[in-house]
C-alpha cells in the first residue's frame, strides 16, 4: 500500500505525493487466504456401451473458508480511513452446474 499526503506538495497537479522518507509500497496488506472446491460427476444418458450423450453435474464453491480478504486500503495520511480497508473480495459463493455433452 502506498502512503500519500493527499496534497500536491510538488505542484505537479497530482495529489499523490508521499511524505518525506516514505518509499513506494511501504505498508504491507493482510494475508490473502482462499480455497476453492469443485466436485463433479458424469452420468451416461444411454444404456449401450461407453459412447453417447452424457450429463455432468457439478457443485463449485469459492472461498470455502469464508475468509474476509480485504483488497483496497486507504493510504492518504489525512483521511479518517487511513490504513483501513474499504473493499473486500466476495464472501463464500456456491454454484450448481448441469452440462450436457453430445
């Protein structure tokens, strides 16, 4: 995360100046933890042999551990939200898939 003053100290019309002695990407964000899971099963739709139309049913789960992964932090020193997250990755999501193969 970059720390900025929120003002245009060097008069280049951009309020992105860093305080003296603070390098770029000075602060580190929190640990990112993510675990996705997929379970699928193929079902043959004909009784003859191993060839023919098939259906696949699957369940997918994203962020199984439901860990809050913050992604956007405020780095402006003069902001009341300095150092706090203002956005996060989505919480646990699940989806059910049904696919037909010919």
